[in-house]
């Protein structure tokens, strides 16, 4: 329990550092951090499925896309969501994504393992196809432009103000997800992850648990999408395409599945390498690839597994030195 | 670590740059012109991105790094073929590098992403490649800092429709990549061809990236006189091969990039005799173009396509505008005015601009031929120009007002009256 408190303190400290440092950097770094936070919400939502329920989904971009496209369509076609009604759009985005997840979940939750991966992939690509082909609504390949960020007394056109808003959403999402995975419901999800058969024999409705987790993850994905749309000012099929889902998956694996924070860390690292390092050196892709390979090889539990490994290492060497000492005395 | 130190250094660097800018503007010495160039350096479009950079760089080297006397700082950023990344990189170029203008972008969607960014940042954005029609048509008023040196998607296909009609083709089938660029290209062709009396009897839309055209080829109606295609990337290589392989000998009239020099060296002899239309052909036998092709080929080992030419010409235009401005950056608004008034002789021919900041240039009807050209000793595929439509504007012959009253060309506009 103590270590849990320390972990929370560390997260709070990291967020405090963000709050203190980011506003004093350039607008590029502010925008980059905003993107990392918005994508971090998506990665964390995926972690509910991967890390806590044991469902590796390759379709998380679908809910992200629904949130983003809903925001863009409302803003571009109906001029809705550019004032205080932004908050309504947030609600709509979350609800729409949850509804889509509820629909897709009916098909996806039947399967498990690789089959679940493939079904979510296919369903995700359906949404992409819709975004790509439904020209009259989505603008097709050209995408949809959001002319300006909302202004409700608080003008979000300012990058730093918007950063704080996204940070706020990020913190609230993280707390909600944290509460969720620590709740009895979250614990039964972990039980399903560990041994599905035993859970169903204990009388748990495994299907319903998975389904609810799937819908909740979709809802948070929708929220991330709404924020993402306003971060960039444009929504294109590129945001819904398979690689976006793969990115989210890799971020979770990189940061450490089943830790929530890991997804956010993964998001920060991937975006930092991809967007920041690429402004400095042309060989940034090798660094990104190297990070992935090394993580998979040496840190199967992700970057969040590092402290544990260090502790284990220390313990082992402690034991060894005690043994050495003992043998020396003798 | 480096990231952290950089972050710490950022305010210092920015302050330094700002102070430097102040001191420079107060003194009357050579100014620095900072140009942010956004292209895909990685990903599936990396090769096109390289051609774009090479085209610009070639001109920059020819004028020894100076535009109108100002030292050019040419900063290339990787937009990875993603619109959202382009926006982010643009904010980096504007915020950190303090560029005076953004140039480039590849995809139409990137153009659509960067145009509002230019409005937000009040910074000039020159689209050298993105060809989405509406950027310089119905939506231009939203983008006061947007300028185009490339083309609109329908600009070359409209004259091509006229030409096809004059060849006596009565019925044509269109086969085009299923996305906005394809819709706009087909729309322009269909509108002009049908206004001239022709009939589009079938429209087929294979998805972008289609490799096997068998299912589409088998549905082609037999009574067509010709086939209009708009193929992008590897599709351009596959379609003619598979069509001829299926024994269909109908003439192909290709939209814009279908036979661009970017893809031409990888095509086989089956494309000899195919037609296409664009504002540039590497086989243009003008002294200006011959010099450009030879210099480009000597330096980069390949024949330049329109991606390279368009950016070469963009560099040329910026240079000319800077000369007119006396070597000093006059501010975005003034610079756009100067650009709009320019008339230059580019490799593609004479280029001027309409009042909607889009080029007016020649459109060439080209025919693929295998021949020796410019003293190269091997017979290669070249886009021989067989007809020139001089000074074509994006509105063709319709006139601006009448043209802008119709909606933007789309999958279903103009409607296919003669399809069944």
C-alpha cells in the first residue's frame, strides 16, 4: 500500500513539473505536449482492455475517430461547439464513441486472443472506410477543417490555455480510470485476464464484464478524439487509419501494460521521438525502432517495469553480498 | 537529456534569434530569408518528398543560396505524409525557426491542414504541390495568407476534355482513384468533354492503392472510344499493363499524374502511345527546360517530374519576388501582392497568376514515346508534347464567376447522365 501511495505521489509530481515547465517553452513544445496528453488518454483507454482485461484491440482508433469527426462535422458544418457548447460536444463525443463501442462490442467480445485482434482491426477499418469514402459528410481524403478552437470566455486559441484544458481532461480521465481499475469491477476484470474459466465458474458474467470494459474504453477514446480534433484543427482519415490504433497499442506496450500511466508515458516518448527528434536528426526512425526492440527484449513489462527490475537486481546483489560475507567469515 | 537541455535553452535561443532579427532589421545589411519546407521525408511518400526538396535545392544552389540578395535559410521538416504532423511541424517552423513562409506539403489534405494554420499564424503558405481545387476557389477567402504555385486538380483535365472531344471520341469511360483528387480530376474532364458533346458512359472508382484491376477491367463497357484514367503511384504502373494484357486496345487519355516522369522510367513499352495532360513535361524542348532537365539529371541521376519542377519554379518565383522587394522581406501581405503580379519563364513555360492566387500556365497534351532526347544516348520513354493549350487558368473558358457558382467537382458532380 505504501508503494501505491508513492506511485501516486510520483505521478502528481510529474504532472506538477509539466504544469510548471511547459508554459515557459516554445509553442511547438506546448503543442507537442498537448498532443501527447490527448493521445495519452487514448493509450490509457486501450490499457483498460490490454492491461486489465487481457483484450488486445487493434481498433481503438475507431472511437478516437468518432470523437474527432463528430467534433469536426459539428464545427465545420453546423458551427456548433465553438463556444460554451464545446462542453456539449465533449459529452456527445464520449456518448457517440461509447455507443459505437457498444455496437462493435456485440461482435468483438465473442472472440478472444488473435481473433479478437482481427475483429477489432476489421471494425476499425470500417470506420476508416466510412471517413475516407463518405465525402459529403467527412470531406473524404481532404478532411475537415475546424477554423478556430472554442472560445467560451476562456479562449482556447491560445496554445497554453488549451494545453491546460487538455491536461485537466487528462488528469480527470486518469483519476476515473484509476478508480475504475481499483474498484471491485476492475478487480474482476483482472481476474478475467488471469483466468477466464475460473471467473465464469465463480459465477461472474464474463461476457458482460468484458463488454462494459470495452464500452468504457471506447468512451475515453472518444474523449481523446474530441481533444485531438481541436489540437490539430483538422481531422482526416489519417487519424482513424490502422496505424493510429497500432501506435496506441505500441505506446501501451512500451510504457507497460496494466499500469495506466504506462500508456501516457509511452505516448509521450513515441511522440517526442517522432515529432521532436525528427526536427533534429534524420535517423529518428532508427531510434524509435531501437527503443521498441530493446523494450520488448529486455523490458517485457514496459518502461514502468524498470523500478521493479532495479529493486529485484538490488535485492539479488544484496543477498549475494550477504552470502559472500557469510562465506568470508567462515 | 538533450531534450531537456534544449528545452532549457529554448527561451535563450528564441530571445537570441529575436534580438538578432531586431539588430538585422535596424541595419541595412543582407537579410536572412527563412523558408520552412514541409515534405514527407519518411513513410511511403518519402521518394516524392525527396524530389520536391531536390527541385527546390537545385534552384537554390544555382543562385548560390541567395534570393534577391537575401541569404536563404532553407529548413526542411518531415511532415510524414500526415496532415496533423504537418500542422505540428508548421508551428515548430513558425515558433522556433521564425520562418517568414511555409512551402510545400504533398497531399491535398496536408494543403487543407496548412492553409488554416497560415491564417492562424498570419504567415504566408505557398502550396507547391497540394492541388485541392477549393483552396484557390470557393474557400480562398478563408485563407488570406495562402498562395499556390502548383495547380488545381481539374486545371489540366479540363483542356484534356476539350482535346479528347476534338479527337472525335464520342463515348469515354473514366477509371480513377477513389478519393478527392480523383473526383476533381474526373469532374473537370467530364464537364468539358460533355459540354463539347461527348458522353461519359461509365465511371469506375478503384480504391487508392489498387493492384489488381482485373475485376474492374472486366466490367468496362465495350462501346467506349477511349478510357480516361487517373492513377496515383504504383496504380499508374499496373493499370496500363493489365488493360493491355486483357487485350483491350482502346486509347488511354491519362489525367495529370498518371504518366508523370516520377513513374515513367518504371513503365514498360506498353504505355507507348498513351496520352496525358499536365502543366509540365520533361520532354518540353525549350532552352529553359532542357537546361533544367540536364542540371537535375546530372545532380540527382534522374529525369525530373512535375514534383521537382513545381518546387524548382516555386523557388524561382520566391527569388523573383524577393528581387522586386529589393532583397528585403516585405511582410506576408505585400509579398503575396508581388507574387501575384509576377510573370516568369519557368521550365514548364510562362507562369503568371489569376486574381485567386493560382497559376495561369500552359497545359500540355502529351504522348508517351520512346526516343532519344537532349543528347542522351539511350532511347527512353518521354512525354512528347503534341498540343499546347496556352495560359490555361483554373476556370478554363468558363469565366471565374460562372465557374464558382457550380459546386466543387465531386464523385457525383457532374452527375453521370449517360451512365445506366
